[in-house]
């Protein structure tokens, strides 16, 4: 069984079933979608000249995948449980 890649975050614990397509638990997958919708999409503007289709998931070079994940985790670590509850209830 795979585990959520955000399971070791400082503030927001895992919750819900594992979502294989996202590599996250349901809670972190929802938060990822919210992050993308609220400005996180800017990480997809990264386009190094030597990488064809750089922002297409599995085709991302490892360094770019790690960088994108780090940007999401920074945002996640700024949330409180109250923030998450507000997001999940909206």
C-alpha cells in the first residue's frame, strides 16, 4: 500500500483514503487542488528550454517534481487546522 507523500507535514495530518493518481491522502489531495486554484498554478509556468512538456506530471524531471512539491508543502505548513476545516467545509 502506498502512502501520502505529505504525511510528514508539520501541521496538517493525513485523513481519508489514499488517492493513487495524486499520491496523497484525500485531505491533502483536496488541499492540493485548493492550492492550485488559489495561485499554486503558477508553478506550472516553469518552462526550462531543455525540457519538452516540462509540466506534464510523469515527464517532469525529478528536480522539477521536487521543486513543485516543495512549493505546495511550504503553503501547507502555513495552514492551521482551523484553516483546513474552513477549506474542507466550503
